[in-house]
């Protein structure tokens, strides 16, 4: 099967919104009047971002999900995406489920594949995604990292740390009950992009970022670009690890065997969560909860934004905790 047969069989579909999609030198997109294009790009490399034996269907899902998560953090509505794919071979048994997982998530978010490239080489998946953000009275409604203000609440969506727990279990660094690993592995390999929450937080949140490299590391981007500091209640964040509250026959033993610092590390610096970390004024607490309800996404308040620069961690009693948590670094 040649390159163009591969594209036609697994990835070419009629476009619904784009002016021109797969099959020409360029795709053509026409943003709606009064909107800006939001663009993001993410790459997944075998051995760095996923195991060689991962289910290709979930890999297709994740490849797009991590990009949609960036749009969610910007408050952008998904519009279209391109796919650059390097493959060791044109393996139909791999391509069929990969494209199914990819396009199924694309359909959920009405985000169409409009172009890309394929070549032979080590497995590498690179997606560029395009979204729309409204401009109202000359002002973009995009959520940025630079808008956090002193006194804002700090929130996170969903759960934290389960993806990292699954990764370390698969690497043999920790032993967990089979049912715990199965649930955590879904968080690692099939994350849920919080697009609906991002849209609902427009005009509510002051700043936002998606958590890909770990909560504290990604929070650092908001603090640096907003010129502020933060206090994080780390025990509130640690409560968000779903695996810690498992109700399995071995659950109690499993939970008690793991050091409290390990739980904190997974929650604060685990990475691969793809949840939204965002700030909002205290006066907007009811609006944040309304956005959470409308998007059917749980959110939790885990800290505050401070005028004094720097990151401060406190435990459940308000005692300072040393920051020894290192988030993921691609070149670390």
C-alpha cells in the first residue's frame, strides 16, 4: 500500500466546515466572522510518550486529545486539525484502529482532519489543531496564561496523578491491584480533553493552562507570565487522585503501602493529566461552579494567587512544605 492509498483509505473524509481539506497542497480554512484562529501543535514519540505495545485505538485518541486539551485551555472551540505521521511500515492492522480512535474523538468535538503528511520512519505522531475564539468589541475572549491576579482562587479540573501512577506501575516501579491499574491506565492512555469546561470558563477565568507536565510545573507558566505568586494547598490536590480512594478488596493495603510523599508527587508533578488549571476571582466562585455544572466537569479549589512572587506549598494544617517536586522535562 502506497502513501496516497494509505491516506485515502484511513484518513480522507469529506470536509464539513473547511473550504478545502485532504488532497491538495494546502487546506483552506475560513474562520467565522468575529473570531480568531487558535493554533497548537503536539508531538508524540514512541518510547518517549507511549509504549510500543499501546493499543493503537487509544493512541489515536490520545494523539488528538492532547491537542484538544490545549484548545480547551485557551477557551477555543475546535475547528480542524492536520496529522503528520511517521510509520515503520504501512501496517493495516495498526492503521485501522489508530484512525478509528483518532476520528472518533474528532467527531465528538466536530473537529475535522484537513491535511498532513505521511512518511516511513520511527513511529512519530504530530498533530496541529485549529480552533476559534470569539472577538467581542475588539477584545479576544481567549483564555491566556498571563491574566492571573493577586487574590484569585486557583482551581483544577477532574483528577490528578492517576496517569503517573499507571506509568510507574507499567514500568514496574510500584505494584497496584489489577483493577486500580486498569482504571489509572485509562487516564494515561485515553485522557479526556476538557473542551466544554474551557468554553464555559470564557469571561469567568482570568488565566488557564492545561496540565501536561505536572501541576506545579505548568502552574509556573501562569505565575511567570502573570507576574504573580501562588500558595497551593497540596493535601487538597492530593485528594484528587482517584486511585487513592479505590474500593477494591486490596485497596486498604495498597493505599497504606504507598508513602504519603509519593501520593503528593504523583498529584503535584505527575504529568499526563490533561486537566485544566485556572484562576478566577473570589467573586466568581458561583460562576465557576456553574461552568463546572454546565460542562459536567468537576473542579476543585486548591490554592490562591499571591501578589508576592514565588510558589508556596502548605499542608492541611497550613504548615509550609518544601518544594521538592520536579515536573516532567522533555530534555531532563
